[in-house]
C-alpha cells in the first residue's frame, strides 16, 4: 500500500481490490480511478469483522474505499503524519486516525493503571482513558495540530503534556500522573498539572501544540 504525502495536510493513498482503505467519514477530498465508498461502523478487527468500539467514545464513523485507484485524504486542515507498521502496534486516540490499511487489526485498551483517579484526570486533561491499538503490517495516517515530531526511547522515561500526545509505537508504558496535589488544581489550567510519563523502548509522537481535538 502506497501513502504519498502531497503536503503537510493531505495524503494520497493507492487503493486496490486486495487492499481497501479505511478512513474517517468526511476525510475524502478527491479520488481517481474506479473507487467505490461505503460506510462502516467503528474501526475494530479490520474491514472483515467491523465492530463498533464504543467504550469511552473510542469510535468514529468510518468509510471504506474499495476498487482500483487513488484517494486524497485530509481533515479540517489538520496536519497529517504517516506511520508504517511492520508487525508492531500503534497506540493512538481514535479521533486522531485519518486513514489506514483496512487489513490492520484494531482494538480498544486502557492507558495507565490509575483506576477511577486516572479516569478523573483523563476527563480534566482531555486525554482519553481508552485508546485505540492498530496492529499488523501496513500504514496508518494520523492527525495533529501543528505537525508531529518523534521522540525515540531506549529505556528512559520522558514526560509529555497529555494534550500534545498523539500516538506511540513499541514496548512503551504510558501513565497519567499529577504533577501537583489534587487540592492545588483549583483555579489552575490542566496543562502542566498533569503529565504522561512514557517509558520503555519505542517511539512517542508529540504534536507541536497543546490544542485539544
């Protein structure tokens, strides 16, 4: 599957009979060739077993492109990052998914192990408690404000603003932690009050903005 970056906000994807593409509805900007589009519900288990991932809002209306040709994708002027998977997984919030190969497997998982306390923090920071895992061999394109930059980790730990976090690959542990006491949050913005602590071996993608989706 070929994903061609047209510019920072548009990607051109080659579609074939053997390789359909899933994308969020409203993201198709144009196409050429004999391509047909049909709606699907959710983005779990690939196109062959489409299941809605309804937990914590981790579900987006999707459209599958089938046939032979190419499709231009973009969404609301947001920046696009293309990530290739070679048997590994990408963990990303569902609303940041633009398009991906339909044969990739997706499912929902939790971020961190903080229970109710983390759930409260997630609601306050805008960082969802549940995220989407995309796995297999193929390509994924994700959305961001201002573009993304990768941070490579080789066993160390880094702190990331929850609103700047986009996605990660590899064997990484992500935990949401408060940098101040809960009683000190009154009258504060959520920005520096909470951090994602990312540790292990892999790559975390961070956007050049704290603007929420």
